[in-house]
C-alpha cells in the first residue's frame, strides 16, 4: 500500500514542520510494517512537504496511525499547517516485470 501525504506549512512554521516530519520519519522507520517512509520538500514550493510511504498492507498503515508518535504529530497540525493535510492512498495498477515499475 502506498500513501502520499502533502503538508503545507503556515508562514514562519516551515522549520518546525520540517523538524517534526524528520522526527516522525525516524520513529516510523522502526515500525515492522513500514517498507519505505521518505520525506521530501517540494522544489518550487518551499515549506511544502510530501511524504511517500510504503506499507506491507492496509493493516500496517492502520497500525501506523495508532502509534503514539503519529497521534502526537497529528495533534500539532492545526498550529503548523496553512491548509488541511492531504492524504492519498494508492495501490499499484501496473508493475510489470521491471524492478523500476514498483515502489
């Protein structure tokens, strides 16, 4: 299961959001069902971040959402985000046989 989350920092909050995203990534890497957890800043939109997350399955993602670090982070978002968090959940529709076709 693939999850992409988009975070747009309020003015003056980008550094704090970046710090919290990095801390969340470090904690998430310890979870058994997390295959990939990558944080990126959008090149042409400083202060806008995107997480690309790969989970073993939907149960692993559900478990991730119940961890103390995720709950604490979600509780901070009203103070940090200019717009509501956008989350997309996806599944592969074509992976072919080439290793470059899958996350």
